[in-house]
C-alpha cells in the first residue's frame, strides 16, 4: 500500500490525528490517545493538550466568543469542566482585570440554576480562557420545542430562570448576554433543570456590537444582537444595569411563547450595524399575537411545539399574556419590570389568574406608536385622529355629570386605544394608514355594546364618527351613525337639550347630501324651531342650523327669499353682538351672496362675496375651507358678471387647494373642477378644458366604478368637448367607453 | 488571449495565485508561467475538485476533463477569480466557490469551452481513481471536497517531509517516524516500541531514537503550517484554518450549538 493510498481513503478522525502530530514534544506515538475516541488538542504554540491543570477532551461547541471544550481537571479536585477559550483579538489583560473584579462576587453565586465559573487565565500563547461548571443540556428554546412543553410549562421553567437571574442581580452581577444558548436545560433525577452559563464572562469580555461580532465565519453569524437591549446597542456601556438583563429575558420569553424573535433575524441583519442598532433602539416590536398571525403556515409548527393550535395560542397571547414580555422589552428601561423578581411575580400572577402588573399598552403608547408609523401624515390623519378623540371626550363630558367625567374620559380613551387602534395595528402593519376610513370603520364596528349603560357616551362617539364620515364623503355611514346618535340621545334627552338638537341637525344635513331633500327639510326645520325655543339666539348651533336650512331652501326649492331672510337674520345677529367683521359672518355671507345671485342681484352678490372672502382670508388663512368656499362663491359671481379672468384665478386657486387637501376624488374637488371646466368651455379654451375633464373622468371611474351615471356623464363631457373642438377621432375613442345603451343616445 | 493579463493580479482575490505564483518565480517565459501555475494548482488541488465533480454526478472521465478545464479557467480567466469575494482569504473556500460558479456557467453555456486552448497547457496525469472513505460515501459534494482537501494537504505534507529527509540523509529518521507515528495513526497498527526500533535500525539508544522522531515531528508540523499558510492571507487565519480542519465534520454528524 502506497503512502498516498493510506491517506486518501482513511477515515476522517485519523486524518485529524495526523494534523496534531508535532504538538507534543515527547516522542510518543499516539498510543496514549488511541484509547480516547476523539482526542482533539488545542492549537497553541505550547505543546500539550492541556491548559493549566485542565486536560482537553473534546469540543463541546463554538460560539461568538470562542470555542468551548470539555476538559478534565486533575489537580486539586478531579472533575469535568467546560473550558471556554476566547477567540484571539481580545485584550486579555483588560479582560482578566475585569473578570478579577467580579471574581469575588462570582464566587458568592451559589444557586442551583447558575453554572459556576471556577477560574480564568491565559494560555502560554496568550489565549484567554474561562473554566466553568460543565452543564450537559440543551439550549432552553430547543429543549422546550423538543419536549413540546406547553405554555404553562414553559412559563414555569422560565420562572426558575428569573429567580436565578434575580439572585445574581442581588449579588451585584449582571449577565449581559442572556440568550437561549446560555441557558441550558437538562433532566436531572426526573426534574427539568435550567442552568444559566457564562455569568460574569460576557461582561468581562465586553464585546460591543461592532462589525467584528458579526463576522461571517464559514457562513455562521456570531453575536446575537436580537437579545441585546437598546442601551447595550447604544454603546454607552458605562451605565448598563440589571434592567438590561430584564430586556433580554423579555426577548427570551417572547421566543418561548411564540417561537419567533420579536425582530426577525434576517431583516435585522441585512442592514448592517447601524441599521441593527437603530432597530433595537427605536422600533417597537410587533406584539407576539401579531407576529404569529403573520406567519401563516409556519405558525402551525410553533403552535404544535406548544401542544396547542394557532388560534388558541394567538387568543391566549392577545388577551394578556403578551403584555408580559412586551413590558420587559420597553425601550425606556424605566418602564420595564424593576427586577427579575417582579418579572417572575407577574408570571405567577398570570398563572394564578390575578391581574397583571403589566397593563395593556397605554393609550399614549399606542397613539405614539401609531403616530410614529404615520409620521408623514402628521398634519393629516394622525392629527385628525387626535382631535377626534379629544373632541369626543370634550363633547361627551358636557353631557355627563361631574363625578363621572374622569372615568368617562378614561373609558373613551381606552376604547380608542385598546379597541380601535389595537385593531388597526395588525391591519396596517408596516404601511402607514392611508385614510381615516378604516379607523372609523373599526370604531363604528366595535362600539356596539361597549357603553350599554351610558347611551350618551355612545351617542357622542357616534356623532363624532358620523361627522367624520360626512367629511370624507361617506354619507351612508354618516347617516347610520348619526341616526344611532339621535336614537341614543332620545333615551336620556329631550328636544330641549342642545345635545340632541345638534345631533338632529347633523343628521338632517346628511339627508340633504344623500338627496333626501324632503326629509332633510322636515328635520332641519323642526330642529331650528326647537333650537329657537331652547337655546340662546347667539348660540352657534342655532346659527349653523339656520345656515343649513337656508341652503336647503336655496338649492333645492328656489325659495330664495326665505333663504335670504334666514341669512340676513343670522348676520344681523352676529353683527350686533360681535361686530361687522367677525369671522363667524364669513360663512353666512357666502350663503347670502348665493341668495342674491339666485335672484339675479349680482352687484349685491359681488359686494357681499368679496367682503366674505376678505374676512375669511384674514381670519382663517388662505386654505381653510371657509375661505375656499368663499373663493368659489366669488368665482361664481364673477363668472355670472362676465369677469372671466378673475373667475379663472379664483377657481384655479380653489381647485389646487381642494385637490391637495381633499384629493382628486372628493366631491368638493369634483365640483370646483367642473366649474372651472365649464368656464374654459365658455371661453372656448378647449386645450385647458381637456386635462380637467380627463381628470374628472378618471376620478369618477375610481370613485363610482364603470357603469355609474356620474362616470358616464364625465365620459359624455369629454365626447362633447372633442366634438366642439372638432376632433372627431378623439370623440369616437371616448364614445367606445360608454356602455352601449348610453352611446346610442348620443 | 483575451483574459491573459498578468497585471490583473493583486488584491485579496489574486493573493492565493500570487502566493503560488511566487513559488514558480524562476520560470522565465510568460506563457510558461501560466503553464507552470496551472500545473502546480492541478497537481496540488485536483483531488478535492475531482471528488466534488464526481459527487455532483459526473463520471470519471468527465470529472477528469472538467478538473483540468477548471484550473485552466481559473488561471487564464481572471474573471473567475474576481467573483470570489465571499472566500475572505481562504483558498479552500475560494476554490470551492469558484468551482461552483464554474459549474453553473459551464452547464449553462458550453461555449465556455472555447475560451480554453484546445491543447491543454497542463494535464492531469493520473490513472488512480480515489475512493472516499466509508463515512463519506453518502456525503454532500461540499463535504467530499473538504475531505479531499484535507487528505490532499496531508499527502503533500507527508510527501514533502519524506523528500526532505531523503535529501538530507535522514532516511532512518523517516523510517522510524513512519513506523512509530504515521502508520499507527493511519493503519491502526500497533505502535512499535522504541527498543525494537533501535534494534531494527541500528540506533544506539532509545533516547537518540526519541530525539530523531521529535525532529521529524517538528519538521512535519512546520511543513503543515507552511502549507496551510499558503492558502490563507494572514497568520491568524492560518491558525483558524487549521482549527476549521480539525473540527470539520460531515453534515450528518451531531454538533452542539
């Protein structure tokens, strides 16, 4: 047999022994070692498979800090130990110094669930090593999965860990690197025993989160940033305290309960160090139940390892259980559990069915979280929402007796944060909320039954929701909520009560927008009537109601003089009490101008409209809706007067603002766009009309769908345009888009 | 030739080739350098590549051909070297990675053949068909690669040490080293006692024999480190590389953590 034959083809462990030839100075062949099945030596310049009084036996594993060997101590005492040799690159002296500082304290650590650290030193080659109690177990997460421990069992196991950590904390020792592979679980005499290893080492070794800790070594990533607390990730290592361990314990519990990490490893690591630091410091983790819900098929596997089903698990987590790890994982450490024993207490509370110290995330917390995610819409939805909630509270409180004010305010706040925003979170996920509607929908849906013995509170919330729906043009939803508000109001109030009258007025207004003019007028007239009797004439609610009634008269019935009269009444009132230039007048003046216009009294209309616009601009600024209304009104007047240039200027400005604030599809935008288009049409500026009509058609199709009268009307407008413009081919192109029966009519 | 551009050498990626390059500095003509380099690489590293190719389903002839083509490609086509970012300084990883890339390209586009000169600059001169050991009979291609890498490394070390001994009139040194250290490891035979060795080879006393063996062991060790060092780019990596080789296990073996 040739030499090369006997090398290639030899079993692997023989080759490995060849690799170790020359390590010992002695001449002996490997005979001594043939007894052992796997005799592996540490690579040092110094010969011998020994370090100090420890003889290396086998490799237990490899981790971020270095290699762990199983070794035998044969001096002083004979025992098996785990010997961890730290990777090169650490400043051994500093580390040893730090370790020495803790050695005393470490020696005092005597807990059945903490592995002893016996010794530390440096090899002759300068490699740092630690000697610890040898624990023959599996990482806690693996153990739980392999034995399919139930949630309760896992919690009880985790309790032991908490107590151990607390013991160490009381002795002044922080672990700093709590993670599953540092908590080994084994079966001892039929007992499940977890043991925490590496106490005192992480701190001594002091590995910061740098590029080095994430070096890819044979494609294995070292360092476990997933368990690192925000303050550790922040590199201000000076003031790390026990709460950092609490955070890591929180992450561990999260994993034990759900099977997944709060921050997904892959996405965490793909961004590099700064990204990792930022995520840990700033991003709020998804709640366990949310994470689980998102997993899909994988969730089943996790539920199985807990001997339960996905739905059950999610429910259980969502109710209360998930608050516990989340509280431990707060970014602000002042908000975490104050100690590992408090942490343990809360788990026991849970197991005993007692209310938890960890409450649901507070309203402020949720709102902050919501706002953060919707930062770009800060001036829009988030702000509106905040105002909405505040508004509800304020308006409700008017109707409630003093002693219940605080409780009611809290109840409303809780409703929005726990029932509404909590439900919104899983819906929107990473994408910001695009509109208020889903939030309103959820609120409306979940409101039922929440305030059964406080109808006025529910009425108040319904009222607010109704107004918001109206504002975004969802008239049917507005009607549903306002109807309910009135119904509920009637349970406790009469038509002498302002609150109820306000609700009625609002409902009537929505009827008007739904085209139910008779009903609108009837209800509104009644409302005004009652208001005049029950309220002060200066009351704004009365003024608003009159204003609306006037519009009804004007727009639908041609009852111009009645409309004019109502407005004049209101304006006189305002003028008398508040002066001629008071902002309140602006809205009513717009109406008056419209009334004049309808009667052909254009000059008077112009005068009033201009004044109104001036007041509104001064009082509210150029973009407030009252100002824009007045712009549009003046535009209409100017158009009627033939002052096309001024009209164009006003309409263009108004359209731009509407488009920007309300969007292309809002009905108010639609109105002013179509006014501008008509203007251009009259001026025969067809090329200016075209883009407007195209936009209108697009918006209509998006809002109403393909076969709706408004959509078809907008198509017809385009056909008309092209025919007037002498572009028959374009006209034909659009004619095709009309449903057959419509096309025939042209 | 399109890719024949020596100035592209350098940097981490070119480092291994440079290391080996330096071994053949004395070759003068430029075209000879390529030939020498290909020859050297072939000779040193053909087994891991061959085993990998066999494990990937090629038969003996195909694997031999591809092996030769591959090394031609590596040397002549610097492009291939350029893609090996992931290896971070280990020739072993680089080779495996590059081999994989090569296979992918080769399978995808047979015209790759055209870039290699019809007449090979250097060839694989062997009739042996190596057999992997039993524990590797069902191993993955990568594991086979690594096994073959390790065994090739050791073969070369052994061969070099043996040669050194022969050149320096240390035949007896080699013989007793072989009998007392090498063979017991490889063949699980009984280790020969020092006394018997002295008798057999005419050595004065056991102490002397002992020292002789130690000398060879030291030599063995330093040659081993040198060979490992050639395949990485720093001393620190050499230690780690050796550690890796010590710990390497095929996938199905149990590991902790």
